[in-house]
C-alpha cells in the first residue's frame, strides 16, 4: 500500500486547528479533521484531539498521512474528451451513456476508470482514498461538462463553490410542448419520491424533507411539439432539470423516468433510436480553486441531440 508521509512545519495563522493546518499542509480541511480524529496530528508536544482547538501562529506541527486506501476500480484506457487540464483539475466533456462512478451493474467502463488511466498516478489521496476527485456528477444518459479535482486543495475549493452555488452551470434540453411563459423560474423542493424511492419528486414547500432547488429556464427555439430550452441552475440537485421540467408539464424528450414524450414525436424518436433524456451540460464556469483564475467552458451539442433538433425544427 505504500508508506506513510510525514508533514512538518510551522503554523502561519492563529484560530481553529483544522483551518490553520489546512492552510499550510495542502490537505483539505475535511482530511485534516479525519487525521486529527485518528490521532495522527501533533501541535507543539500535544497530540491533537479536536479540530476546533484554538492554535497560535508559530506553533510547530506534525501530521502523519497514511498511504491512500486502494480503490477497487481499475484504470481503463477509455477515450476521454479533455476540455481543460492542469496540475490541479481536469474538465471533461462526458458522452451520454457513460456512468460516473463504478456501482452495481456498472463495475467498469466508468468515468472513474477512465480518469484513473488518464491521470496515471497523478491523483492525490482525496479524503484518504486513491481516486479521482469527483466533485459533482451528471446522469449516465446526460452528456456534457464535468470537472474533477486532482488535488485535495482543488477538491475542497471546488466543493465550496458547489456548496455556495457560485458555479455557473447551463444546460440545453429539448422538452415536450412549448413552455408558457417562454422564460421563468422553477423553485420547488426536491426529494425522494414516496411512490418510488429510485425517483426524485417535487415536495411541498413546507416539507421538512428534500432540498431547496431553483432552475431558471428560457425557450431558445420552438420546435414541432417541443422546444429547445436553456436551463441555468441556481442549485444542483439530483435530476433537478428533469424533475423541474416535468413538474410544469414539459418533461424532456426521451426521458424514460419522468414523463412520456408527445405521441406525435414517438415515431421520430424510435426512428432516430433516441433512447435518453435530451439533456446536455453545455456550460460550466468557476474560479480555479488554486490559481483564482476565472474559467468558463462550453461544449457543443452532441450529434444525437443536434439530429433531434434538426428533425423537429418547424
């Protein structure tokens, strides 16, 4: 499994121990908390026991970092469309049909398998596990942009931006019917459906379950019994665009879970063999968590969605 790594140095700032150590060690704050609970951190001559303990600048510290736990997923030479890459992160244009994480029924052929091969050992032990830093996901049958962290610092910085909703995410979708008004905001809590735990559902606003979710939509083009729409996410919940669009009576074409496509278009979908939700993560923007540079990316529509739009153009 490799050998433990010993990090030593001097704290540069006073305050909470976990924050001060994260600033100087290059480890994420969550990783520092775990190491403190494992008894692997010493400040001065005292073995640390609580992340919230106050420390002084100038104190000496030692952190024993165990080798990363091995991941069961194996590297696989799967082609990836790399949009951007540096020492800290990688942005991928994921094809529809690719699962992000290995799981039951999808043990290989995933984005994680591909990243393990592509990064060839350059990935750090994020949260103690030797794996790519998948900070967010998009569904198997949704195409488009994703970012993965290659270092703890990048992982933590990106996670904070996703948590405070400062990440820019814009999706393109083809929905059934013509939304009216042509632009608007869908603000509805999302949580597990009581009828089917594999599905998400809109919950009552006063529900103690689920999470607040906001999607801003705008019609780009009216199509035959459908419309090309842009959806900008204010939050990023599981199946958010799919459930929100279905909740206002305009499910995405091809979505096998959240709504039936218009009868007038089912023959076309069969002829095109279009078997997925018509959803594409077209834009992704964030502040680089290490360099502080603003990064904005755009991914063109994949061929299957372009063909669908062309065939339904009025």
